[in-house]
């Protein structure tokens, strides 16, 4: 619903909770609502937190970020390795550039992924400016993307003994459209 309402947002989702892991879910969430109604941001986060025990929503500089209450992937909190400001076309291209420090092959050659919906709606033509001033974390860089192209960044993780790893990343767009890229070594 956040992506459909064009609220800049992000979610770190455990693999077990990813309803898209085995294709599209059997039941599609209702994303029809009054776009004119405005609800204060803190009320949205508070309502989410009151109704979810495993995840927590917080506002980070204008972006609603939802992460597991326990076992968050450490990678998102690491400093970004980007050192120069640059502009790039496409939200997935911007995310790939940020995630190169996780998997360097993301920045070389062709990367295959999946996309449900139109290229325009999926942000393939959006101009994104990434600015690593003040040495932001990886999560802060992902938030820069969705502040410029309102949608939801999505990182799916798998927990293993005292360690969570990134399995895939991508974006959730309006009306349930998604763009997903698997990380090499995981299926």
C-alpha cells in the first residue's frame, strides 16, 4: 500500500515472510484506497508497530523503513563504499551500484532479474542522483533512491546461525508490481 500511495519506503523482509518467494501470492492485497486522505506519518508507523510483533516501522529522513525487530541484516547498516556523487538512469541501476560492495559482479556486465509490470512504472527511466556526502550507510543510499522515485525498496534476507544474508533486492512499485534481482549463490 505504501508503494501504491507513492510513500517513499523500504522493507527488509525475511525470506520466510516473502509471499512472492514462490511466485505471485494467491491473494493480492487490496491497494484501492482514497488517495486524497492524509494520515500523519507517525500515526502510520505507530499503527504498524501496534499490529506487528516481528517487524518495526520507523521514519528515516522522510522514508518509512520496516525491518525485523531482531536479526536485522548488518549489511544495510554498513557504511556505503560509494565515494563520488553520480547520476544514473533507473532505480534498479542505482540499487545495483549501491550493492556492488555486497557483490562486485553487480556492476559489471549484464545482470538478469525479473520484473512484473511496465518498464516506465518500474522506474527504469527515472533519473537518480546518489550523493555519498557524510559517509552514509547502505540503507541511507537506498533511501535516497525512493525519495527521488517514490516506491518501496525491498531486501529479502535469510537468517543463519547468528548471521543474516541478503538473498535478493529490488523494488515494490504501485499496485503490487515488483522488480527483483537475486544475489549470486542463492536461489
